[in-house]
C-alpha cells in the first residue's frame, strides 16, 4: 500500500473544496448528473475480445460526463504499452455505494483480472453517515476478495463546507480501508487536476477531456506493475 500522511490528504481536500464551485448545502446537495454507461472496449460489437478484463467500477468520475472518460484513456495507455487487457467501464453517474452494491454481481460476472473501485462522492454530497459508506465499501471489497478479484481503491474528498467533523473521517476512510484489506490505494483521484481550471469542467467537480487523460495516467501508474507482472505469468 502506498504510504502517505492523512493530514496532507485532508489539506488537499480543503484546497479542493475551496477552488471548486461545488459549495453545496448539505440539506440540498448537488447530485452528480446521471449519464449513460460507457464501455471503454476498443472491440467492435460483433467481435469477440478474449483479453483479460479490467473493470472500472464507480460513479460519474468513472463513467465520464462530457467528452472522454478516464477509462477510455486508460485503455489507450494499456494498448500503447503492449499490455493485452480490455477496460470495461462500469461507472454510472449519480451512484452511491448502495447503488454499487446493488450491481456488484454484474462486475463479478465479468471475472475481471482486477477492479478499480471508485465510490463515495455521492454519499458524501448527500451527507450519508460515513459509517454507512464505509460499511458498503467493506462489503464490496469482501465480495471481490471472496472471488479472488484484486481491488485497487480510488479515493475522493469533499468540500470544506461539510465541516471537519464529517470531512476528516470521510477522507480517512479510504486509507483506513486500504490498510485493513491490504489494497493498493490512490487517496485522491483528482490530485493532479483539481487545481487547474483548464483541466476541470465548469462544475468544478469533474475533469474535462484533458483532465481525464491525466487521471488515466495516474491510475495506469498505480496498476501497471500488477499488469506487467501478470502478463509475464
């Protein structure tokens, strides 16, 4: 598991909330808009793609809102590196961890080589108790572990108007789970894009096409050693 300082991630969270335009009221949070699910496979609909599957499983940060999603760019990076894997984008905008649990069987049915798990943002925007969000993530991780499917955890943060009593345990939840289950972790998925307005959409929440290329690069750096090692078996 990557090493990091919780206090540093909390500081990033506060900065993220300051620069973004998502200063929602907790009583009426802005839900991430739902968009159709997107598949990142480069295979044509009539062809059979037998490459091992990587499932990107999450909400709108995974599904993409406008332009290309990070899973599409991740597929390009994998192809360019000569690694033979197919990315299946199972992101659905607006999904909470409860929604993710409701459709986890669809992911398991793919028998993926690994899962990139990104949930929690919509729970936070709705003010769902952190303990409930954490319990749902634990259940998802346990379901994948039961099927011997490796999980890579992609964390997210919240704006500071949700208050330190909520933001701090929410932010700490991801490294806590990574340590508990010995998972590879990216504490903050948008770390290298959130401060740059040219890489973010006007809502201040989602990366644009250029931003998603950077997100894909960061995610690829996280999983590449595992992919390369598996390819040598």
